[in-house]
C-alpha cells in the first residue's frame, strides 16, 4: 500500500472514530470532524463551481462581446450582481428579482412535472391493474393479481379519505360516524406501513454505512497485526 | 363609603377626630352625645316636623349596620315580649344607656302617638305569625343571596381589570405594587438570602408600609396628613371593645386613621345600594333596638311591608349567622382562598414547588414572615381573637412574599431546556449503540458467512434482464447523484452492474451535477483493463441543467453557454440507449422521471439507489416508468460477493429486538399511566 493511501486510510479511521465519539455526547472531537467535513466540502464545491461554471459559462463568453452568446452571458452576471447586492444593502428587493425568477421557474416545472410524471402515470397504473389480461390467467382468475389490484385501490382511496376526513373533522364539532372513522383508520394503516418501510430503509442505509466504516477500520487494524 | 369616611366628628374632650357615627371617642372614651345630630334636625332646640322625625326613625329602624352587640343579644327577648319586655329592658338599661340615646327614645315615644312608623309596626306585630316570618326570612335570604352574587361578579370583574392593567413599561399593576411595597427585596436579593444578615433584615410591617397599604386600599379617602387617630379596627357596632381600650394601648401602638368601614375584604353586600342600608351619614345609624314598638295599627300594605322588612333586617343583625357571620364568613374566606389558588397557585405554586428545593432560605423566610405577622397582629391588638381584616392583611403579606420570590427569579431559568435530555435517556442510547457496535464488529471479525443466495427482487430481476439485452457499442448514460455517506452502499450495488456492462462492451457516459461525485464516481468507472477511458462530466444547474440538455434545442445564432461546456450539447440523450440513475435520493429519481423522462418516453430508465429509496420509487416501477431498479442491501445483485451479509443480519436483528422491546415498554408505560388516571379519577 503506498504511503499516501496509508495516510489517507489513517485519516479516515481517525475521522471515523471522532464521529463515533458522538455516542459519548457532543464533544470536541465530533465538532472537529464536523467542521472538517463542512469546510472541505464547501471549499471543494467552490473550486468546482469556479472552474466548471463561472469561468467557462460567465467569463469566457464575454470574449465574444458583440455577439449574442456574450450578451446572454450578461444576464447571469446581472443576476449575480443583484444577489450580491443583498449582502451589502439592507433592502433585498433587488435580490428578489433573480430569486423570484428562479422560484417561479421551478414552481412551473414542478407542477407540470408532477401532473405529467406522477399523477397521470400512477392513476393509469391503478386502472391498468384491473386489466382483464392481468387478472385472468389461462382462463382462470389470477387471484394474486386481483388481490393486489384491490389492495392498491383500497390503499389509494383510504389514504385520500383519511386526509379528507381528518381535515373535515377538524373543522366541525359534530361527532363523526363510525364507518367513517373505520375507513379513515384503514388509511392510517396504509400510511403506517409506508412509514415503517421508509424507516426500515433509512436504518438499512445507516447500517450499511456503519458496516462499511467498521470494516475499513478493522482492515486497517489487521494491517498492523 | 367615601361619604361616610369624609364625615368626622371632633371630640370635645381630647380633640380626637372620630367617625360621625361613633358613640364614643376612640381615644378618651368620651360619650359623643352632643355630636349626635340629624341632617334635618335643628340642634338649636327647634322642634322638627313630625314627618321628618318619622322618616328618620323609619330609616333608623331599617338600618342594619350600626346596631351594637348588646342590642343584638337582647333582641330575641324583645321579639318574644314586644311590649312588656321592652319596658323592662328600658328600665334596666336606663343606667347604662347614654343620655343622647335616652333623648332619642323619648322622641320616639313622642312620635309613637302620631307617627306612621309606630302604626306600621303595630300592624306588623299583629299580622306577623311564625309562618309568615319564615317566609319573609326565606325571601329576604334569597334577595340577599342574589345581591351578594351580583356583587361578587362585579368584584371579580373589577379585580380582573385591575390585574390586567399594565403601565407603559409592560409591568402589571400587581407587580408594580409589590415592587413599591418591597423595594429592599428587589435591590438587594442577596441580603434576603444571606442567613447571617437575615436577622438584621427589616421585614416587619413598617408604619410607612401600612400607611401605603391603607392608602391603596381606601383610595383618596385616606389622608395620612390629617391628625392620626388610633382606631382599634373595630366598628361602631362593637362599642365594648372601644370601652376596653386604654390610653396606654393607644400610646405605644401605631396610630392610623382607619375609617370605620375600612376593611381589606372587597366590597361586599353591605356596599350594595339596597333599601336596607341608609347611605347618608345623617341617617340614624344609632338605632336602638329598645325603641318602643308601634302601638297603632296601620292597614297600609306598603307601610306594613317596609316595616316588616325592617324588623327582619334587625332580626338578621341580631342573629349574625343568618346573614354575615358564622358560615358566611367561612365561606367568604374560602372564596378568597379559592381565588388566590385559582389565580396564583397554578403558576406561582408550581414554580415555588420546583424552587422549593433550590431556595430553602426563601421558604424559611416565608415561614419567618408568617411568624412576624403573628407578632404584629398580637401587638396591634390585645384581643386574643384576631380581627378578620388583619388575617387578610397576613394573607396579602404572604402573597407579597410569593410575588417577591417570583420577582427575584426573573431572568433565571425555571424550566429545563427542551433539547436537554435526561441522564437515563443518554445512558439508554449509549447502551443501545454499544450493543449494535459490538454485534457488528464481532460479525465482521468473524468474517463473511456463507453465501445465502437470496432471490432477486422483481425490480432487480428486471434491471438485470434489461442490462443483459444491451449490445456492444450501445451507450449507457450514467447519472451520478449521491453523497459520500452513502457511497459504500451505492458502490456495492453499482460496481458489479457497471463491470458487467463494460464486460459486454457497452459504452458509458458519466454525468453528474454534484461536485463531490466528480471524485466519488471514480470508484465506479470501468476498470482500465477493459480499455475504456471514461471521465465524469459536470452538468451545471442540477435538474435544470439536465432539462436544458434534454428538452432544449440549439438556437440558430450559435450555442448556449451550457452547450459550450457539455459535450454534445442538447443531444445528451439522443445517442443514448439506456439511462442509469445512481442516486441515494428518491427525490432525484422522482424528479428525473417527472421532468426528464417524459421528453424521451422510449428511453428505458434504470435506477440504483439505497434501501431508503426502495419504498419510494417502487410505485414508479409498478407504473412502468422505471424499467428496473436495484436498492437496498438484501436482494441486491452482487451483494453476496462484496457485502458482509452476516454483519447486516446481526444489525437488523438487534434493531428488531430493540424495537419490539421498545413497543412493549411503551405499552406498559401507557397502561400504567392509564391506570393512574383511573385511580385519580
């Protein structure tokens, strides 16, 4: 193993132990590790943006100033100046212009994207799950596909009903009906299952990272044994 | 009440200012008979008109306030024997009653022969029976009760308004009063808390403090600049106490001018403008119950009713338990205590309980303050029985002490910080973490177990099938979007897939919009042995940059800035056979499917992500938007070769046990709490 790799591995082991020290509480070593992470990440990101974005996309086009690409390059420069002005003046109206432009653009894209990329395909997926070609297999009912389709439909309706019923009961003082509560409870069950799956995934990701870090430390220790 | 307080009489013997209705001078005990005068009676000897005398005596009969205790005790006998009994009592009390009273009685007897009051009284005596008396008593009690309730409501409203008052600095009225009364407590808190100086600390009721308190209680009516008069805190309805008062007592005791109607109790029913109480000072407050009963009958129902009501009021005065004394006083004290507890115990009491352990000196000081108050009360009066007003003063003193303690705690932290965890929670987390670490380390030290050959999940099988169909020379666009924290999991999943594709002769194009992936992605690049020289391109602008390169078109006048830095420009996906998203964020996968994929619906999209994203991107696989994905540790392709399956299983097992134990513990705690709630209920 080259010396540089050895040093990098040693640094990784030390930093990992410093992060693990958080188990004993928020201490100096954990703080140092966090500051190193934030500082290195910010510095590296700044370097990348300067070399790959600002210089080639903002500065270099200005060389062809009379041409259209150069004029277009003035637009991000103007927006950047407006954003920087917020650091030196109390009024943020000037900085609101590029931020408003960006926020409006993202909002429009999100609405269109959600409608076209999530709502419509997901609804079509639920409808297609009742396709006769799927629920019937070789002339016999495919009970697995049927059960899956009905559970999917039940889950969608129950969860939507749960949110609607929840907001309605909040605004009214009348005692809800029993069946409404029961159907809303079904929606809660689906939501609970979803959150449980997300939690398991989160823990699995963290466990994978833990195993990888411990594995590196053990491998490093084995080098010296 | 203010009119009464303004009316003072000067004693001809000692010059002492006395209340207008006082029978005797409160200093020298001189009978103030010459001071007794009515507003409409000429003191020069002119005979008043019969009507005026009649009205005065009628109002005297209706007065309930100023009947002395002696009269009350003998009232029962007078009622049983309205005629003969009065005669005997007049003769028996002749030696004890003052001269002015005898003159009043004389005038009353003169008035009896022709006055309306006597006629009404006789009519009342004739028609009154035991049943009627009880009905009248009951009706009167109801009226008094209603008046009292109404007065109580108004008093509470007034107190609330006074409590809500704040000055320009936002300091409440009550707090400002306490600060003014106890400036020493605020200025030098340590002096209070220091035990060595505690004895020397003057915490007694000083004259100035009491004067200030009196001035605040009775408002502008109290004028300390006037000649101070010691009043033994007794009203004129209790002349015996005034008789027992000696000159020596008044000499060393603090001298205050206290109106006869002064009390710390908020205005009660007696302050209500009812028909049973004359408000003018000139009215006969000195009604003697020994007045002759009416002799002439009067059939007028109005007069009869008024006279009857007056007698009933007199009956109530004679029997204080029916009206004000006894249980009524207890009830009123309980109400005061309840008000105190409602207003202050919820907030102040809890804080004091919390601070009880921290401020033992202050608690002791409160107890000592109570002892000092007892001494003060003892010195103020030689009577063993403590005047109720003074009890209320002590109650106010205790309140002031409580509020002073609160003022001293201003700026100090009284509740724990929210993020401050208790030691038990920290210890539990430490034990759990050490247990998990120990299990994972031991499994890692023992080495990888046997390959489990877990079956591939449906999305993983779809991904494997899709990648297997790629031919040599086809281009796969690999989009990197993950962080260093998840690189170990991502690389374990993605590296075998890329190696397999490179083995198939597939070409790659790596792009990313995350600066860190420029060097993290180098671990995923196909090995140089395959003869592929691949570099990672940076796409500025994140998802907007991808959208520009996929959905945009090149303008006629040249190239946009982003086309200058990205090779191929807007033809990023045009020559691509498959898109493989390697991301640890389900949001990025979803945004790609929402924003980018619709522009190239025929281009298959695969995803490699962490187990966190598995549940979130599964619906997109079900809908066909994702051709396949690989996520999570188990079921991932190639996991058996690189991942330590045993450590993974141990970690998951420990977490499952902890979760189950946590649920059981929580259920037991909830059940115990529920039982406690039932027990309290």
